[in-house]
C-alpha cells in the first residue's frame, strides 16, 4: 500500500508539473485549475448526471423542471443539447476527428457556458490527441476551467473491483471534500461523474441518458445540429469488420471481434468488465454505504430495476 501511495504521488507531481508548464500560461482566469472549490458552484443536494443516451429525448416535463431546479453535470457531447449544466466534464477523444468535433461544438457553445465549471480530463494528452489546441482553441477562453488528476481504480473482474472499492472507501479515496484535486476513474466518464457527485457532497444522484441498452444517442436527432449549425455528430462504424479496424487504428486492444449492435462500454470484446457491473459495484460498495441515493431517470436503462427509476417516459 505504501508503494502504491508513493507511485500515486509521483504521477500527480508529473501531472501537476505538466499543467503548470503547458496550461497555466494559456489561462487568463485568476483561479488555480488544479483545485476546484465545490462551494463556488454547488447549489443543491441533488446532482443530475446528463449523459448522451437516446432516452434524453424521452424525459418528461417534470424531469426537466427538476433538472433546472437542481445541479447537473453534462458529459462529453452533451454540448449539443440546449440545457446548460452546472458542471461539464469531457475528455479529448483519442480519435482526431472526434476530438476536432468536440472542440468545434465547444467553441460554438462557449457563450452559453460562461457560468459552467469545466472539468477537462486527461489534459496532459492534449498535445497527443489534438495538437492544434493551442492555436485553434485557446483554453483561456473558458471562464471556469479545471483539470483534476484521474486516479485509476483497480479491478479486472467484478469481485476484484468490489474489493478495491471497499478498500478505497475505507482509506478515504472517496471522502467528501470542499476542494477537489483528483477524481477516481474506471473505464468511462460516467464513473468519474458518480465519484464527483459523492465527493462534492451530493446526497442524491440521478443518471439521465445512461442507457447502456442500445447504441442510440439523443443528438442523432438532426434538430440538435440544425439549431446552431453544429457539425455532424461522431459515428461508430456499423459493421463488425469496420469497427474492428477503427479500434485497431486507435490502439485499442480487443479480446475478440467487437459487436456494433451493443453499447461499446458493455462489449466484452473491449473489456470483460461491463460498465453496468462497474456502476452497480460503485453503488453497492460505496454510494449506498455513504448514504447517497442513486436513481436512473427512466426504466429503459440497462441499470434498471437494480437501480430504481425516478420517472416514466414522456407520454407513457
């Protein structure tokens, strides 16, 4: 354990040095992007995590009333949606075309997001994944910009993940803090968002658009692009062969041929530990013992009924 802590310390020091050398000189804001003061933005005890699943288009009016009244966190291509969240978390895709699309959409939405806190993940990989970021998208134009260190959560299967989560909780990895400098991460941004919700002190978390049961996205509806003349949304290939070539070009290690008909976070070709099991483990081993309630917005999520649904679909 001592060795692991020392290794973590070395990684964080390298991360901090990179941010201070490469990012800070580009910022015009007065705050330190390495330390997020939660109270500067948190106004509610409920956090709605806004992912990009197609069920976002099925949320009833009551859900939107609640989302606007409480705090919310948009993830990645949430930028296509009209609703401006309290927090926005994204990572730069390893695919250059997707990274460019994210930056283009972010450029157009910046005027609407002036009061939103940005959490940009893996910022030390910007030079590798989007080398033109310096000239084409100056980070200094984001008013509230933060980059927190990602702490990798161990566990190659469900049993070892649960053991790691229990130990991490006992050691205080998920402890609530008024100032955040790092967030635990396991596979997908939704895990980071859940960890953030816990550590930022939210007592109730609602997952919206975390469907995992299909490959549809809310922004597949053309109205989201037409409203602001936004670029075409990213698409994965529709055949197994093309998808395999795409992942291979990105350096993704596959256990077998991927399946384009299922969500990539539950595809055993990419990882034997599916995202729904990761979320259930975090809920049952960390959130529930800490007294945090977790819901999905709609019952169509793969996470339901193990995680209760808060609403019925619009028109149901």
